[in-house]
């Protein structure tokens, strides 16, 4: 199953400058695992030592933040759009 994943500018060095890639999986966790397989180092940038999504990384399926869904177990279907968005802080 092919899922479209939008890559933010700070992570494009891992994807050789590509802003959108295809990944496989039926959950967000599986999509991240596939991204790691395709682009070594991507998983470390998205997940912490315990395997949870890092605090400063937001992941959306469509317009929904996975933190308010099922987290890494959030299902994705053929044609889903997953967006990785770094948190913005400042003042």
C-alpha cells in the first residue's frame, strides 16, 4: 500500500532533498519503519529512545494530528497523505 509522506525542509537532507516520498504500511508506525528502511536515520529523527514520537515532531494523517487519534497505531489507507511537521517555538 502506497502512502504519500510530506517531508519538512529540516529532514530533506535525509531524503536527498525530496519533499514528498512514498512509503508502505497500514499504520503510522509501519510507515515510519518503512521510511527508516528507505532513508536510514529518518526513524531516529522522528522517534525518541522509547520509540515514541519526539515532542517537537507533529505527524498528521490528512488534517488530523495522530496524538489525538491512535498515535503510532493510527491507521492509514491507500492514498492517505501523512505530513511530518516540526513544532515551532519562539517568542
